[in-house]
């Protein structure tokens, strides 16, 4: 196993940890998930650099890199949606104007 494949494997593990922490009841889960997402992006950047610099480009690495990138991005979608939906639900439960908050939510996302 070369360093590029190791970094790809590390990103596979990061996605799993990302999802576990995102849906956990840890108080600062959004911040932790954001840090993991940034680390995953930096690992992807380092992986591409190392693979090109030391000519470690393999067909398996190409396939896994694209796959992990898509899994990471589709896993990050709830990170942007869940807090906004939760905010609208809390506003509705408090009896506040939900139409205005939905309009703001739709404009931001």
C-alpha cells in the first residue's frame, strides 16, 4: 500500500466518523463535523499532490478517489439542511411567523 492509497483509506474512515458524529447527540457535533470535513478536503488535496508528484497514480486510486469525494459531498448535505430545518421547526413551535423564516431559509440555501 502506497501513501496515496493510505490517504484514500483515511478519507473512507473520515466519512464514516463524519456520519456517526453528525447524527449523534454530542453537543458540538456540527463543529466537529466541520473540522472533519476540512481535514478530508486537505487530505484529498495532499493525496492528489503525492500521487502526481511521486507517480503513484493507479486505476484503483482514481476510482476510489472519485467515489469517496462523492460520498463525502453527499454526506455533507445534511450538515447544511438539518440546522435550517430545525430552526424553522423551533420557530413554528414558538408560534412565530414561519413563512418569513421559510423564505429566509430558502434564500440562504
